[in-house]
C-alpha cells in the first residue's frame, strides 16, 4: 500500500528513470569536455543552454528506448523494474513525454545555441532512438558497434555549441568513445548472456559464443589504449592526461586479459563497471589537463 501511494505521489521518478539520468550525466561530462577544449572564449549562454539542450534531446532518445523495449525489458532482470515494463506508465504517456523533451531540446539548441548543434543532436536522436533501438539492436550482433557511433557524439556537440563548426579535435574524442562502447556493452552481455538470449537480442555472446566475445573485448581494449593517447599526440593535451590515460588503459587491459583467460565469474560485471569509471576519469583528466597545463602537450614539455 505504501509503495502504491509513493508511486502515485511521485510519478516524476518514473519519468526521470525513462531519461536514463546516469547515462545522460556521463554524456554531459563528455559534452562539457568538448566545450572546454574548444578554441576561443566560451559564452556562458552557449555552455548552459548547450548542456540543457543536449540533456533534453538525450533524455528523449532514452525514453524512446524505454518505449520500444518495454516487452524485452520485462523479461530481463536488469530492466524488468522499468516504468513501462512494469506498467506504471502508459505507452501514450511515454510517447508524449519523449516528444516534449525532444522538441524542447531541439528548440533550445536551435534558437539559443546554434542550428548546427541542433541538427547534429537530431541525427543522434534518430540514430539511437530509431535506427539502433528499432532495428540494429534486434538485427545484428554488431548492433552496439554500429549504434555506438550515435552515442559517441557528445564531445562533438559540446565543441559545436561553442564554435559552430566541426573540428578534428572533437572527432578524436568521438573516436575514443566509439572504440570504448563495444567492450563496455559486451562485458555486460557476457554477464547477462542468458537474459539476452531469452529476450531474443542477438548480442555477440549469444550469436558467436563467450570465447569469441572475450577475444573481441581484448582486441578493442588494445585499440582503446592506442586511440586514447591521440589527444596527447595531436597537442590537445599534456603529460597529465597522457600518464592518466596510460594508467587507465593498463587497468582496462588487465580486466580484458582476465576475461580472455576465463575462470573468474565476476570478471564480466567487474569489467563493465570499470569501463564506466574509465570513461568518466579519462574525460575528467582531459578537463584537468586543460586547466593545469594550458597549451596542451607543447606546454607540458
């Protein structure tokens, strides 16, 4: 009874959950780094409204994911308590909520930031909310590789919000997130293989087996260690970032090797959790390096 009353009194919690707030916060961190690394002075309005608009559009796309995956979510332990899966919210309410967030976010970005950032966010919304969620996720074991590009764009959004242009620097940051995404999700898929199989989702461990997936995670972890040093090699960052990136990458490789060797049942979920911390700390290091060592790698020398 008390739980029913609490739910009735605070439906905002269910709407908030639909936006995947922890994922959105990580996206905002990455977007903020793109803003901080952009050349020239950053107008306060562009920073504030840029982050608000990016958050609204991302939350809208996340809500679409909840709507489309409600039946799948109900069959998986990790997601079965989501609002639509439990029936706490109606599909129509979810659609309306997603539409309001998306339209508001696009309006904020288009009129208060710049049209380029708005259209890039719209493309990302279409890519994640429609192409990935409605098609790729159910069609191919490479779903997270192809779809990962749409979720890797926040640094570019932050950059364009300040500069109204696209540069090589934010694309390098997009590349880092793009390479990070498959080992991040495949580690979770290893831990929840039976649930994905039962839900009919062709994640890599389901279609190609655990041994193949573990090797792929190791390969991607090696690739991530390499691409993560590109900001230093291109002069975007200095030694503070480089040392941190190498240390973080070494730890990621450690968990990838543990996975590859097998025998540790905790390794998949431990790798998944570490991957979240890895990306957060890596981008915090980019911010710290930018402020501690102005001028990037050249100044560090």
